[in-house]
C-alpha cells in the first residue's frame, strides 16, 4: 500500500533537472544575493551584540524563503487540466490578499488588528481586498495566465507600497490619485532624500517571489489549453467582473459602506485606519469637481455686481509711480521660534525678525494648504486667489486645471502694462510649470538652465544667493518702458535634511543631538535669511519704487518627535486646530517707499496677493474686492478647513455660520476655473478682458530638482 502511494506521489510530484531550470534557479539565487548585498545594513547589528554581529533571525528568514523558492524552481507538479485550472483560480484569489498584506505591512497600517477578535474588521478587510482583486481580474482577462497575472499584479502593488512608504516618510501624506500627474517631478524631488529599504520590505518581497515560484511550479507560465469559446469566456468574465468591481468601488462608493473613509486633513492617519488601497480608492471619488449648489451664470453676474459696488480697500503703500513688484516664495520657510519652548544656539531668522520689529513692514502668518511637499499648490493659491479647499483632496491644479488661459495676478498686471517674469532655479517642467506659467500670464520663464549668473550650490541645490543674483539680473535687464512683476520660487531649503557632509551651524540647546534633521534645516534657513537680507540691501539703494513680498510655501518634513515636542501634542493624534499649526508659514512685505506697517495674525494664502496689491498702491479687481470682504468673515481658508471671525476652526464642507459666504466663493471660483465660455473675465482681471497669448520663452530645462 505504501509503495502504491509513493508511486502515485512520484507521478504527481517530480523534480525537473533540465538546464533551463538550473539557469532560472541560478538567476534567482544571484538576484537574491545581490539584493541582500545591497541591503546588507539590514542584517548587521550596530552596535554588535555578540560574537557574530548579525541579526540571525533575519538571516534565517531570508535563507528559508530563498531555499523554498529554489526548491519550487525544480519542482513540477503534474495535475490534470481540470485540477490545474481549479488551482489557478485559487491562486488568482489568493494573490490579491497577498498583495493587500504586503502593501499594508510595508506601510504599517492597522492591518494586523483587523484579524484580531477584539478589533475584528471584516468589512474593512473585504473593502481593501476588492481594491486589489479588481486589478488581478483585469490582468487575468488580458493574459489568461495566472502566473503572469500574479507576477504583474504583485510587482505593481509591491512597487506602489514601497513608493507610498517613502512618500509618507518624505511629505507626511500617502500617494493620492492626483500624484500620478507629477511622476516626473516626484522623481526629481526624491533626489534630496535617502531611500533605504526596510527589512519588512525585503522579507515581503522574497515572500512574493516564493509565492510566484509556487504558482509557476503548479500552473506553469502558459495559459491552460482550452477551446476558443472557453478562452474568450474566461477573458470576458474576468474583464467584466473587474469592470463591475470598479463601478461598485467608485461611482457606487461601496467603500463608504465598509467603514473606509477619507481623512482630508490627516491623510497618513486615514491610511493607517482605512488601509492603503482602500484610502486610495476612496480618494478617487473626489476626482470629479462637482458644480456648486445653486451655480448659474446669472448668480455669478449677481455676485459680480455686488462685488463691484463694494468700496475700495485701504491702500497700504503709496509709491510715486507703479512700483516694480518682486514676489519670493521661499522653499520650506517656517518660523519655529514662534512655537513651543525649544531654544536655539542662535536666531535662525535674524533678518526676518529685524524687519518685523522695525514696524515698517507688513508681516504675519499665512496658512498654506500643503505640508512637506506640493509647492505648486501654494503658488496657485497665491497667484489666482482661488483655494484648493473647493478642489479634490490632494489636487494639483497646475497639472489638472491650468490647461488654458486663466485669470491670475500675473495676467492682471500684464494687462496693466507690467512685464511678467517667473524665475525658478530647478527643472523647467517640474509641476508642469512650463505649461502652467504661460496660461497664468507670464511672458517669460527662467529656469536653472537659463540663469545668466554664476551658480553656487548647497547639498546639490542652487543657493538663494545665486537665485537672488538672477533676480537682480532680471531687474537690471528689464524692459525700461514697463514696470516689472517677477515671481521667484527658491529651492535651497529643499528636503531632505540628512546630508552627511553638511555641518549644521544651529543647535537646539535644550534638545542637543535629538533632532539632527531639524538642526540641518534650521542651519539652511539661516543662510537663506542672510541671502534675503542682501537682496533687501540691494533694493534699498534703488531710486525706482520696489515692493518685495516673501512667504513660505509649506513646513519642511522633519522628525515627528520634533513636531510633537514643539506642538506639545502627538502628531498622530492632532485635532484640526492643532494640525493647522503645521500649515502656518510666515510672510513679510517690504518696500523702499513708506508702507503702513502692520501685523496680521492669520490669513489664507489665497488672500495674500490682495495685501501685495494694496502695498503696491494698485486698484483691486472685482474678485479681489470679493475676497477682501470674505476675509473679514473667514480670515483663513485652506484645504484642511477654515477659521471664522469667531476664532473657531471648521472642517472643509462643515456647516457653519459662514456657509453662505463660502458657497458664494465656491460659485465664483467654479466660474473662474471651469466655466471657460461664460467666465466673467472683466470681473477677475479688473478690465475689459482681451485674450492674452503669452509669449513664454521655451528654453531647455535644467538638471536640478524642483518641488
């Protein structure tokens, strides 16, 4: 009897020693060895704990997975076509769960808790599983090979999971649907950060490889033989099932019934609670911008007339003639000296603080809509007066909406006779600025490759001193018949802040050595502040009236523990009000003519261009007048929420005493962005609008990154 069983087993299970199997096994072993060599830091104890300075548990786990994979390369399981087909369907439905496990364990979500009796979440597990199953069914319909469907799907999800892990580490939020419009920019941005694989990533990658070797051993790589009708039936059922799942997940919003929701102002925490792919698909429901309630061209016209009838805002500066206007959006500019109890070896922003103390500038706090990255959104809100609060969570307007001529501060000034120039020392196509800037009214765009001045670098990024030298060059070579509007985005303070050969000059005296990335950032900030002071010194001696606005685009991505200390709360559990502190950026308006100096405690970036226009002595457009009135009721609005004049913070979309005013704002913004044919051009531009053609200079891009 035993011999008969052994005979059957040998017929079903054999070892194939063909040369191609040895080649495949050798390639797999070589790949595993190279991977372990590259990630050798994961196995070495630092400091050593024993005679062998290795994490032996990790070594054994990797060894066993590689050994098992090698075994499957030679193992051949002979089954009938019907049995193989049954196994292929089983593997097809196991693969999405394995991808789910991989992605969520890499990103350290609450995945393990969802399977514990006390915290069991079957609906959440099913919702996430369906997000993965959608792609595997689609792939099986395309390949009709379970091996290639699993190989492609597992590879795609592993790469997505790893990319999401690094994205959260760099900017504090996960990958969102709109990020795929800025893949090129992201590739440039990560140049400033260190990518290090975790052991969990390595282990899960090898686990996936072992699973794929098993699938290959049982089912092979080729599609199973079948008649034409069966083949097309399999393809059709798979593709239709995939389409049905997509329909249920998105238009039907099935995930909302499975306790998977979006946390607009705390996306990273939402990802951990809802799952990576569950959160990603839930965000996809915000891809479409719905027309606001009660929107109509007639309502827009009514609001236009009401706004035009408003009295003009008080001027904050009285230049003798139309001044040259320079705007500097300073990369990752934040003032931590205003927050918390940490002490510094020296002031990281002495120039900024000296200007504020003089009483001769306009300064205060503005609130951005982004944290740690997404610079283009701060540009957009400042230049247009629009807010991303009414756009999908995580939207990137430069890529998604600025695809044709749109009103902006640059277009307003261009039609008033200004020469409009944008300067950024990074890649020309970063955030698709090369396409967005001409549509916003900039006549020329100077990128890093087009600089006329000698460039110096710090950590591989152009210094602010070089950047401001180019600003001065553009000023000195401007069209003398026109006033100049120059919009400049700096890059010197770009993350990350762990450059090994950069010596930090500013220390946290009551937290010595605890936050090295914060100390490196603060040291960079001091250099940036010094360079800004030199720019102010230059324009102080100019006879022509010049007004300069400088503001930050977002907070830098530093240690969570550092932010926990300065905020006094764990960053993982912040309330909306406390979270808003991480979106606070300083601004200052200086001029070489008298300004009505004042401090503004808080306002949204969408209002900042109004302040600049008033400091430049410019008449406000109808849209700007509307925003000035709105600011009195709602002084702060950003993508996370808004603060009313009562001092209370509300989440975006939440009912409040200001719902009517915000709905009016949303109606006007919708007309501004999306209703091209019926847009009230004169209202947004301040004059009878003539179509602009924008003659931007298409110089070649630079080799530098730009956030």
